[in-house]
């Protein structure tokens, strides 16, 4: 079944699903090899936002799975796209706390600045096909494509992974809306993209 947010006519990312997955192992620039004396590898997470009506995605690399890191990722997302009218996270503590305590500054058409405390959100079950299942399928598509391209085994830095995220965004968002639900169509595109990044 389709949710009400999927049937309505709205701007992109007006209704936004969001979730995170990880950890992803990244390395410090210039120290991509782990030695016995110094541990220069650390873990990051990928925060994925998805538009309910268009299926477009936005990916951000965050340092930790806590409130401050989620706010950093959401701040970059707001600057790149827009501030959603309402967000739909699952019942993750970091996501809910970030949306509750976050502060948004908005400017109306008359040029007046307004500050709002908290971002509108509704929690939804991860198993809901017409609710949070949409972003879960997008994350699964990204994970499968990264596994097939074997890019997760490379020793990339956090900036490198952020670059990969932006390239994935462009490939997924340039696919026609009708094909986004067919996983076999998107995977070859992402695989070619990841292989070209490895060569460069």
C-alpha cells in the first residue's frame, strides 16, 4: 500500500525518511596501513535521507552514532537540499534526540528570520512497507552495490567515502522514478561507478 505522503504532490524532500547504517572502516590520510604500534583506523556511519514522493536520496558520512554527529549530518543535508516539513525516522535514540533538540533558522518570503526549536517528525516501524521500508530498501541497494564492487575493502579516508556518497547520490537520483523500485536496473550503474572510482 502507498502512504499518504507518497500520493501527495509536494516538493522534493518535503516528506523525508531517514536512517543510518554502518560501521564503515576509514583510515587517516597518509596512514592507510594499520601498524602494530599505532591504530589509525576508525569507524564512521552513513546517514541516508530519502524523499517519500520522488525516491531521491541524500547521503552523509557522520563520525559517530550519537546526537552531535547526526546533527552535523542533518545540517549538511539541509544546506545541500532543504529543510523537510516532516521527517520519518525509526525509533533510534540518536535520530530522535537530534530532531527533538535541533534548532532551525528559516527565512520567509518577506525576509524575516524565524527560529524554530525541534524538527517535526513521526516515528515509524522499520518493517512498514509503505513507511520506513522505502529507505531500508535504498540502504540495502547501496550496500549490495558496494559489496559487488568490492569498494568496501579499499582503505579510503572519510573524505573519500563522502565523495563516494555524493557520486552514489548522483547516479541514483538521475535514474527515472519508475526504475528506482527495480533493483536490478540501479545496481549495474552503481557498480560501474564504484569500479571507476577505484581506478582513479
